[in-house]
């Protein structure tokens, strides 16, 4: 499987040409570009109508002339006839000039109309590239957010467990303190001895549950390797997925075909998100047809090595036909050189053209065809692996379901470990209180208040567990003297605070990197202050996921607009009118 790199411009696959009715994802209001097209077309039609009117006037004048001839009898003098014919010729010349003016106006309007279409096409393409760039960024944010969910969940588990243990310990201490007046020294010694045995036994249980939890977690993590790949322990080697369907998904994403894939389902359970990819069959079929069409165009452009140059051909001839033409020029030049009709430099120029075409142009086209053939074959193989009836796709789904089951097993094992760890801390708390009583005479009310404060702090820490920092921003600040700086400065003989150089200093003065007073902030030391927003990791992931889906919809709508603009532009180009459009064909996408 070839290595893939997602690039912003890998997204420029244009849909099939043709008029398209856009759905609600596109604004229904008429855009400025559409209005411009409408006005240019109207001007074109008006010019055509005016030309038709001019022609009609000429025909009308000729009819009047014939009627006049019919009305003239033998009585009409030669002078009258000559004057009448002169007037007719003058009228015909006038309308001929008007016809030429209207035809020129038609040509200008056609050029304006086609140039407007060209600019609309460029604008639509530019908008598509912008959206696809945003989509790449949103995908990266989503991947980061997904990693953040996993990281935050692990951190939250550790934080919550530690705080639960602390709460259990403090609650046990509160109960022990409340029971202190009822306990004698002998009873405390006996209690400590029993608690020591119980704590040791409970620690053994905690160790067993912790090992089972770690084993379940490792099984869950390793279950993802087959479809998501993984980094080795030292994070310097990436191991690709082993499932063929997962490899096909990675290949399609690497080629920029993410619009062909959709995550049709998630398996939410706690903080686990297992994305299940499926194929958008209609878009995949359209993409395959486009790849096949591009390959066919290249083959037609190359032609066969038996193609000959056709002097009478009206269409585009193949590259091999051009090679034959250049060969004929070379043969002719050889004869002329022998007859001394051309110079050796002339012959060398013609020879260079032929051999450059033979050794560069033809091989380049052949290489392009080979590459496009491989791309098409790989594309067809990849989409076949996403067929729900395919055994490889079924194995992919089974692997996802196995991950979910293993995560549920891990959750159960972790919960069992957490319960044992909390129970052990309860024993530790009770034992700590009993041991403290033997070494002193504590104020029970103060101790209980300390425990309650510790419980409140632990509960507050649990609330903030599972958050991540996002939206990092920064700004530059200039170093200034604050009250703490002033307090640490020396005082001169006049009782004024001064810096190390003896300059008077007060709060708000700018300082340089040596902590000396300077007159303006441009000379002051600078430092960067970072800011970030703390959000819930899971909520942030959902926000990123929604952004990706919205951009995907916008891209599909914009592709339809690009296709429509391209179709209108090509229709205008193929209309046969002559203009000054910037290009003879639509730009390569």
C-alpha cells in the first residue's frame, strides 16, 4: 500500500458536467456573479435582436425599391430612376454600417459574457479550495480532540480515583474522631492491630484488581491496532493496520477522498468512540467514472505508435501522429540540407524538435497513463474492500465490535479495582485516627473541620476532571515595576526608591531586561503571555465533529457550483464565437 499524504489540492475532483439544482445547503438568494451572467446574456440577446432588425430594415428597403420599380412606367425618366437608385444605395449603405456595428457589439458582449463565466469559474474554484483547506484543519482539530478525549479520560480516571480515596479516608477519619471519647487506650491498640491486618489483606486485593484492570486496558488498546495502526513503545515506528479494509480506508483518506467516506455510526460508551467507516456509493461511482474518463483522455491524447499525420484532419491529432509529422519534417530537412537549401543550424533545430518530442513528450504521456492506470486500479480495489458484503469489511466490523466489548470489560475491571482501592483508604483513615490519638490529645472538632475541608477540596477537583485546554492565544506585554519590585529596591539618601543604577522608580515604570528604568515601552523588556480556554473534552470533540460534517456539506454544494460554472463556461467556449477570453479551455483542476 503506497504511503499517502493529505494535501489541500488533492481535493480538486470535479463532478460530472451539467445543470444542477442546488439543495437547501446553498443560499437561495441570487449571487452577484449570477446577476452578471444574466445581464451579459441579456446584452448578447439584445445585440442579436438588433442585428436581426437591421437585416429586416435592409430587406424592407429592397422591397420598397421593387415596389417603386413596379410603379414606375414608361413615363419614368432616366433621371428619376438614377436618383431613386442612389437613394436606395445610400439606404443600403446606412443599414450595412448599422449591421457591422451590431455585429461588433455582439462580439464584445460575447467576450464579456464568456469572461464573466470564466471569472465565475475561478471564483467558485477558489471558494472550493478555501473550504477544503478549512476541512483539512477541521479534520486535524477533530483528531486532536479525539486524542484529547482519550487523554482527558485517563487523567480523569486517575484524578477521580485519587479524590474518591481521599474522600473515603477523610470520612472514615471523621467517624473515628466522633467515636474517640468512647475508646480507651487498650481498645485503640486492639483496633490498630486489627486494622493493620485488614489493611494488608485489602492491599493484596487492590493489587490483584489493579493487575486485572491493567490487563483489560491493554487488551482494549491492542484491539484497535488491527484497524487503526499504532506506534511502537518508543514512538519512533508506526505500524500500519493489518485489516485490508482498514488499509483501504487509510489509502482513500491519504488520497484526499474523505468525502467518499462517512462515519455512519459510533459506539459511545463512557469515553470510548469507535468510528465505523462506510462508503458513499454514489460519490464513489462518480469518482471512478471521472478517473476512467481522465485515463481514456490521456490514452486518446497519446494515440498508437502506428498513427500517421493527417493533413486533412479537422480535429486534434494524437501525440504519435504529431511525432510522425515531426519525423516527416526531419526527413524533408535532411534532403534540403543535402541539397544545401537550408543551413545545418536549421536542420539541428528541426532535429531537436523531433527528438525532444520522441524522448520527452511521448515518455511523459506514457508515464502519466501508467500512473493513472495504477491509481484507478488501486481506487477500484479500495472501494471494493468497503462493500458491506465483502468478507474483509465484515472482519473490519467484527474488530470494531470486539473493541467495544473489550472496553466494557475494562470498565468493569477498573470499577472493581476502584472499589477495593476506596475500601482500603477507609481502613487507612480509621487506623490513622486511632494512631494519632495514642501520640497526643487532638482537638476533635478542629480535626473534623480539617477533614470536611479536605473532602470539599477533593469534590471540587473531581468536578474539573476530564477537561482540556483549547484555543491557545497569546499577546506581548512590556515589563513594568510592580509593588513587589519596588519593595525590593534600595532607598537613596532622599528616601526615594531607586533601581540598581540609582534611577528613581515607582509602580508602573517600564523596565529593561536588567531591571533598569527606561523612558518608554519600546525600550522595555518584552514577554509573551499565553491564554487558553478550559473546556470539557467530550463536548469539545462533539463541537469539532459537527464542524467537520458542516464543512463536508459545504464542500459538496460548492463542487456542484464549480461543475455548473465549468459547464456554462465550456458551453460558451464551444459556441464558436471569437473573443479575448483569458484561456481557450477551462483550467486544469
